C-alpha cells in the first residue's frame, strides 16, 4: 500500500461498518417508524459517509449521500413523514452506496438505473405535491409533530485542537475540507498556529507545519464532531474539549483557552513566546480577562496592571505608568524580561 492510499483505505473500512449499521438500523426502523433515535442514528451514519467521501475526493458518492442526508434531515425535523415506502427507498439507496464503494475499490460499477431511480424517489418525498398518492398515505399528523419538539437542543461550545502529521498533505488529505465539514455544524472561529514553520531554506511545500485550535458553537453533540474527524484519528493529534457555556459563557471559554495556553507553554514543540502571546490575544478579545502572571511579555498585553508584593497591592495603573513611577515594579519587570529572552 502506498502512503497516498492510507486515508482512502481508512475511509473504505469505516464505510463498510457504516453501511452495515445503516442496513440494520433501516430494518429496525421498518417496525418502529416513529422512533426518533433510530432516525438520528441513520442520519449520523449518512452524514459521516458524505463527509468522509468528500474528504477523500470521492465527489460522486459525497453528492449522492448529500441527497440522502438532506431528506433524512427533513424526516428528523418532521417536514417529511417516515413511512414504510420511504424506508424501502433508503434500503435501495444503501445498496447503491455499496455499489459506489465497490467502484472505488475497483471491484465493479455503480448501478446507474438504481441510482437514478432512488434519486427520483428521494425527490418525490421532498416534493410531496408531485405525488398526491404518497401524500394521502402519510395521514396521521401527530407523527410529524413529535420530532419537532426535540429538533433543537441547547447550544454547546467545543474547543478543538487539530495537529495533523507533517505528511498529511502527501497522504492526499486537505485540512480545509475538515474545516468545511466542521463549519456545517455551527459557528466556528479558527486560530492558526505558525510557530513550527521552518526557515525558508528548510521549508518543504508538501509538508504541513501548521496546527489549529478551533472554537465551535453548535447544537450538535460530541458524537457528530467525532464523526467528522473519524477518518483522521490515525497518526494525528486531535482533541475535542466540551465546555458548558451558560449565557455568554465567557468564564468557561476563557478558562479553556487559558488551559490551551498552559499546554502550549509546557509543550516542547509549541513553546515560543509569540505563540503564547497569540493565544492570550484570542482569550482577551472583546471580554474582560483576569491574568495572574510574572511573564514580562504577558504583562505588556494588559490594559491595567495591579502590582502585588508580599500579599498586598503596592500599585495599580497601566504598564507604562508603573514602569515610570514604581521602582520595585520596574526592576522586577526588567529582571523577568531578561529571563524570558534568554
């Protein structure tokens, strides 16, 4: 196996498991048409297949799975009713996905007739006015209203760290596709970390030197985020940290960012002063932040400094004011500055 086959092989192995899960869940759904948990399970599996196919550049399969995912999302929200006819269509669509996987492996071709038939049926469910007979069979409206109550969950905030291996690009993967999949889950802010970039002479354009930390606010759960990253666990350092964020959630978000800063300080490969300063700037942006530190470069970032000596407040003001007016502060600052730059 060549290195550029690794992510594709990982996707195919995972896809085999997801296809089996889809089939068993669909058969279970046939006798439990109102069971929201089964529908959610099917939706997550389809979402993972769609995302994974896109990440390994299998656009045909990704596009097909996207049609299925869209319909399943309508079923989850109660816009489209779950009927035995719909389950039958989804089982046929699962057979079609098996055909896609065989084609990717070089073991066969996709059944185009089955593909077009299932796409036509999927469209008829999304546009029920074009098929009045199906409309009449979805008679009991109470079924449609049940899922609506549970459609929205409380927003959560996650801090995600993505450290891909240097050979990530050579393996045929693209971090931008990962960001695109994560952004579908909610509001996302990304912080790139550049401290590991080598000098120009040593720079290899085929290697990945950056890593990223991401704040994601979403109504989706941890499992949905893990599904996006499922094909990239091997050989990469990926971390997802969940934070409870009542109201503005500033306090806990700050604490989590501060933990990232401590991790950066303790890490051999991310310990530069510039990186720590960049993390702090992110923490402090648009919010009041209390920082306890004796690091000279960190103190310079603060709008106001409280100088404490022997357990009591000796002076308070801007950094420049304390440098000009408090000799003890000035000498300690200069002493720490010289230590930090060594």
